[in-house]
């Protein structure tokens, strides 16, 4: 099944502006992703290690070799299908084809796959795909930022993504807004935000805020007129704006 999937649609064209090298790069990238997805579901080494665990090894091995492997295959198959839509939204001229066809491009996909097979949350999966797609563009393919952001998203839950989306929208700044001087954006009061994100309890919200602060995505902003704990406010940091920029659809 995986062998018949494509990362993004690759079509023939008579457009003289599109070079043969460009077409080859697109085909090569699709083949690279297919090969990576197929190789990733081979869990023989993991099974050998699991079988040595005293007491539970046998039962875990049955799960890994059975339903666990099927879950991974289904999640990877869905990833490839969803990436077709994600990549179709990106202007082909913005793709870094040298990176896509390189060993580093293969590593980038493997980092994505490792995180995708560990979650079924749609918010988190969408965020992971968006980070991957941004990471194969000329603007973001080089340097460490894309991997730092992918690692943080991989450590988040879908609720983290929902809270961050709410906080970003509450500042009334677009995901791709330029950086602005400190204090120029509207801080978000946590007491209001705590009851405003659907499906996230107050305790979950507070724990997520702590996580986002520790990731340096958020920072506290001195509250206007009060230092009461319930009036605490937060702002996106410089890194925070870069982070949400990767999550734009």
C-alpha cells in the first residue's frame, strides 16, 4: 500500500518554464519518502530487545508484532496521504529540492515519522505536518530551528496546540506577522484564557502554560494595575512567534 502513495502530486507538464531537473527533484523526493515510510515499520530489532524483558517481554512482543505494527502502518499511510494535501498548498518554487533529495531530507522525514506513529491526536498531527512542510522550504530547510520546533511539537499534546492557537489569536497578530517591539502586542490575561479553550480544564490549562513558559514560547507580562496571581498575563516571545509561524496552514 505504502509503495503506491505519493508525498505530493507529481504531474507531467508542457510548461517550458519547468525544467527537467525540477521534475526529477519532485519524483526523487516522493520516492525518498516512500522508501523511508516502508523502512520505518520494520520493527525486528525492537522486537528482539522487547522479548528479553523479564515477565512482560512475551506479551509486549505479541502486541508490537501484531496490532502495534498495524497501528504504525495505518498512521504512516495516513501521514503520506495527508502530506499530499499539505504539500500541495506550498508554491513549488519555494521548495528546497537539494535538501529534499539529500540524506538530511531523509533524516527530516524520519524525525516526522517517529513522532507521527506515537499519536492519534488530529491537532498534533496537523501541527507536525505543517512543521515538516515548512522545513522543506528554502526559507527554513537549513539550520537547527525546524528540528527544535518539531521536537517541541512532538512533546506536546493536542491540548497544547489548541491553547497556543487560542493565545496566538487572542494577541490579534497573524501567524506570519513581522516581529514587533516588546509591549506592542496585546498581552493575554490567563484568568480569561483559562475558561476560553474548549475541551481543556483549568488544571490542564495551567499545566500547559507552565510547559509553554519552560519552552520559551511564552513569557509573563507584568499585569496592568495589579500583581494578583489571577491577573497574570502572557505574551509570545520572539521564539514563540517563530514557532507559530511554522504552524500556519
